């Protein structure tokens, strides 16, 4: 182990490592962490991370560092570095921001900014890859880092919603498993950050009841309607039983976050009701935080 990994002063208690695909919202995430009181550094070369953290020891309790494909040559060093830092007492919480290729293409078109890999090719005089190709190359370069991180799918998120989700995640008690329940609409795609996906489109749909259509699964009339449906109760019990059985295994595996995505057609009634019900049930069962997200409703807020 290198000498840099043996600090003479205490390491920061917590380091949030922000990574992800270009255009997925890393700048928004870093600003949210800065507003939450983190000392933030953008685009730090991975090989400098241990030395930087040791310099910050005793000065800033919470540190956030953004690392991305702009330092592609150093990225292979980052994944094996994480357990070494944890062994030194540094609590590393890697967050990986992701988005669908279509969402990324739209964002690059709107901002007219070049992708880092196309810019790097141009600066070196090499042929520039097409934008779609650059995105796929970047996914391959960051695949190992994604595997060891908590993934946040920003495809359908407004910046304000992403900031809120980031604050919720880093506000959860570190060192324990955070259980995230997320509702979504299948018509807008399955969340990329889901560990488990449950399809509840087979349940009776409140959308077809005129007085319930404008409401959501958080409203009492919709909840009362679904509670009266045997199929909804069966689905709720079976998902809860499955999770209760497997949660200890994920906790033993030292997982920090587990995202359970519940999908229906519009992400407004059935999936929202089940997320609210599951979050209430597991609030007393989880050893860590229980978070609830409503991707389609949050996006309209």
C-alpha cells in the first residue's frame, strides 16, 4: 500500500464521490452538496484523491469530489482505491449519475456543448467519434465505477428534483442500508437505478374512475379504493414478503442503498400507492433510512 494511504491525521468522516455519464447532472449534484455544507472539488485526477483527502483531514468533516471521463487515463486506479481508503477509516459514498442515451442526446443538443471525448479527440488531432459513439465509449470506460456505486437515473428529472434526491441520499445515516422505494410510469421507461422492478399494471386502475382520475396514490380516496381490491393487497403482501426475506442478505453484503422500483402505466395511482404503503411498512423494519420517490409526480412538482 502506498505511503499516501497512511495519514498521520484523522481522515474526513465522509467523502461523497460524484461520478457518472457526461450530461447526466454531475454539476447539479455537486452544487446541491455544496449547498448542504460539503467542501466540493470538481474533476480531481483519481491518483490525487488520497493525498487530497489527507490534506483535508481535520479541516472539513464532509467532502465531495467529482471524477469523470475527463481523467479517463486515471479511472482504472479509482475502483481498487476505494477499499483502501475505507480501510483507512474514510467513509466513501460513491454516487453514479446515469441517463438514457436519448436523454443525453437531447441535453447535448440543447446546450450545444461538445462531449468530453469528442473534444479530447479534436484536441489530439484524432478523428472525432459521433456523439452516440462517444456516449457508448464513456459507458464502457465507467462501467467498473458504476458497479460499485449508488446509481441515480436522471433521465426524467428536473434539476430541482435531482438536488432534492441528492440531499435525501447524503442525509441518510451512513454505514447502514438505505431502502429507496420509487414509483414510475412504464411509458417513460424503467429507472436505470432500480435494483428490483415490480410491474403493478395488472391491478385495477383508478384512472378509469372519473372522480379518482385527477388524484394520486397519495390521496385518501385512491388509497381507500386500492385497499379494497384483493389483488392490490396480494401484490403488496407478496412484495413485502420478498423484501423482508432478502433484505438481511443485502445488509450482510455491505450494500449502502437498495432501490425498489414500482411501475404502473402513468406513475400516478397504483405505483404511488404501493410505494407509500411499502415505505410505511418498512419504516419500522429497516436498520437504515427509508426514502420514497415518485419519479413522475416529482417531475411535475
